[in-house]
């Protein structure tokens, strides 16, 4: 049976149809199948006779407490099982995707995975077996508008990302009022039958709340509702959480809260979390990334695996390290 994405305001859509305002397949997997639910374990049964206390009130309290504990344990087991069994959706930039494709084992693992790939007008170097979904990424609203108005996107492009951050590539007025431009960008992108991706950087909080606590920018991000604003009109929302991945507890708390906020604003949005081989120049290991993924995969649909190299967009990065990403994907596949 063919399966579709139900894009906000545009209905179900699939990739193999010509682009039109209502046609844009995302994954071949419905968002409902990414929900963090699972069937109860048939082997996990509660024997009422096993929950007994001696008399009266004590008996009632023990029964209620015992059932509550069992329920919480069962929910925890269901959530863990759902997180481990569901397929993860990946997003790569072209350079990183090509590096993954150069490893025969990893390339095979991505067959049929339909990763999102940010690139130019063609993904000719990406294996066809991946069934990759091509995207174009832009740093400002004007870039998005100009690309659409001039038909600058390749015919195979299926999505547009709005990657707005505190940097010279995003105009100051967009940094100061991102919600205003998000709605306009979403309308333009959806009118072309394309998927709309949003990826607000955490450092925007230094613009929106300049007097905020810079040591707790994750908390300020959530308080300002940046996840809700980004997800409200998006088909796919990325939490740029990679800067926290060396601290698994902080990473998990931030991703979980941001994902919940995003889905409250738009229950249909697909939520990705960010991981990186060198976030803002930090030294990280495959173990750091795996811990971050294991702590959050039950609440997100996948990950933007950023494999940066030194560039104007990532000036703090020292080295292109696809080997770390290869190790992570290999170990996830072996689990």
C-alpha cells in the first residue's frame, strides 16, 4: 500500500508525482508511524492476587500503589521499545552524504531510508537506492522568495529549509522577529507544493533576550517559544540541539521539551534533533553522539546529522570528520 505524508493545509502527497501546489511526498511513511507509542508487551501481565496487603485501608493503598508502579514501568518499557524499533529519519548535507555513500557498508544501511539531503540542483552522487529527498537550504526569507520567484530550484527539489540564526547570513530584522517571516516563507513554499523545513539556532536567544542567562540558553529558547513558532507552519522542524550533545542530560532535557512544544503547536510536524561531529568546534566522540541519540530517539522522528568542515558557515570547525558519523551509523545498525 502506498503511504503518504499529510502536509499541513495541502493534504497527502508523494514524490513521484509532478510538483504542484498539493503534491509533495515526504517519506512514504505516515507521521502516525513515527509516534512514540507501542503495543503493550503481551508477556507483561498484572496478577491482582500478587498485590496484597493485610487489612482494610492498608490493603487498598498497597493495591493502588502497586498498580501505579506497574503502570509506570509498563509505560517506560513501551516507550523504550518504541524508540528502539522505529526507523530513524536522517538529514545530511551533500558533502556528508557523499562521505556516507563512499563507505559500502553504511551506504547499504541507508538503502530505502529516504534521508533528506541538502544539496544543489542534483543528487547524482547519492545512491539511487537511498531514495533520498533533495532539499535546498536558505538563511533568509529573501533568499527563499528569490529562489522561488526565479525558478532557481532544481526540478527534483522537494523541500526548502529556512535556517535562521544569529549570523551575518540572516538579516537582523529576521533574527529579531522570526515568527513574522516564518509564516510568509511557509506560504510561499507550500504554494509551490514543497515541504517547508525550519531550523532556528539556539543563539537567536541572545538577540531576542539580550539580558538572558547565556549559560542557560536552552531554557531561554523554550521560554521564548522558538520551537512552537518554528513548528507551527512547518512540515519538518529541526531542533538545533547539537551544541549540547557532550552533556547527555542537558541534551535530552532540551530535546524532549522542545519536541513537546513543537508538537503542541503543530501535532503533524515531523521533529528532528541535531547532532554533529564537531558542533561549534567542540571535540566530540561517537560515544557522545550515541548517548545523545539513545536518550532522545523515543521523542523525535530522526536527526540532522551535521558533518561540518571549515567554512564561512562553521568558522570554528577545524576538520571534516565523516569517520565519526560512519561509526555512529554502524553502531546504531548493530543494536
